[in-house]
């Protein structure tokens, strides 16, 4: 079910993350087994974190995933001041 990390649309991402707030974002896809396995740990990390954690469904937000240069799934990336600070890239390539 839903945890502290909330799924966001491209518009929400632009407002919340690209708008300059510090956040941790997981780019995932429903068909990605590694993403499903990684989600509980991501939700767990979100629960104790001082900053917001967001999930972006790359199937629903293809343009955003492309614009953000997401290649492997899941990609977990920290943002601050509207910029990506670095990522932890997964093993499943985006089709």
C-alpha cells in the first residue's frame, strides 16, 4: 500500500523537485521487478527521512524520465536546489 513516499506526476515533480526543494526520487516502472523489490526499502527510508521522498512512474511519465536522463530502473536520485546530486542506478534498462 501507500507509504510516506508519494507518487508524483510530471507537473508535481516540476513544482516540488525542479522547483528547488530538496528531495529523493525513485524513478520506477510497474513491470520492473527490481523496482518492486526496492520499493519497501525506499518507503522505509522515507519514513525516517527529514526530506520528502517521491516516486515517479516512468511508464506514465516517459517525457519526464527522458528529460531527466533516466536509463536504468530503478533510479534513485537526490535533488537539491532543482538539480540532481547523483544517483543510484538500477539494472533494468528503459525500453
